[in-house]
C-alpha cells in the first residue's frame, strides 16, 4: 500500500493559524466582557447601601415637609442643589445636597480621589456618604413637568456615578444608570412658591443640565 506522506501546505498552515487566532480573540473578548460585568456589578453593590441611604434621607424631607422650590447654586467645582421648604405662612427653610471630594496619595505614590455626597437636612442635620470606587459627575440632570389634568407636578433629579477606573460599560460616554443617584418626587402644583426657585415654575416643562457642565 502506498502511503501519502504529504504534509500540510503553507496555505493550509496559514489558514489554521488565522482560525486559531480568531478563536483566541473571541475567547479573550468574552473573558474581558465577563470581567467588566463582574467589576461593574461589584462596583454597584459596594455603593448600594450608601446610595439607598442618601436617597432615603433626602426623600424623608420631601415627604414630610412642603416643597416650594428647587434651585441650583453649583460653584467652584461642586454640585449644589437646594430644596426649599415652606416654614410657616411666609418663610422658607432650605435643605442642601452637595458634592465633595478628597484627593490624596496612596501607599504606591499614586494620586487618588474619593467622592462624597453631603446633605444638610431641613432640620440642620448633616449627612455624608462616600461613593466607594466611584467617580461622581458634577453635571447632572433635572426633569420637571406639570400634569394639567391632575394639577400635580413631578420632578426627577439624576446625579451620575461612574467606575473610578476606566470601564467601558460605566463611563461618561456609556453610563450604567443602575448605580446613579435618582430622586423622584410628585406633589400639588398649588404648593409651589414660584418666586422662590427657578426650576419649579408653574406650567413649565423643564429638562436641563444642572451643576458644573461644559455644554
């Protein structure tokens, strides 16, 4: 019997190398996506308690007192949102939500920044929450509108958080909303003091950026 001792041709070898390369590239991308998903889930979980507590604390004031206005006084690199409440017949009292940060050098000599949300409540109580492993965007969004049929108004305040290390699924170009600070509220239009703040103005529909924005 005549044996065929012919080996692989150069073309067959190149095709095999290309196919192996494609498979390895696919597997590498799959592992990268999986790692990114795990990192992002861990990031969201680490901040879950602080985010929930921040939203709960602010919402307690919103639900207990009569809101008459919301204003933005962000300056000097800090996001500052004021919630104005009615106090008595003609006076108002203000609760303030602000961003803060602390830059330091770690044990490896690398400069790091920690971001915080700080809140002074209606009663003057002070709260602080560290956004662990997160970069806090100083440019947020405020949406407000009035439902003329029910005579109620609604607003939603969004403050965006990103992974402090570059993350293709949670950065300024592609935000993952699951870890953002979102405060929603609804009440009667008749409660509003239209001269007190710029964002709650009667029948106006507002969808605008707040804080320190570049555009």
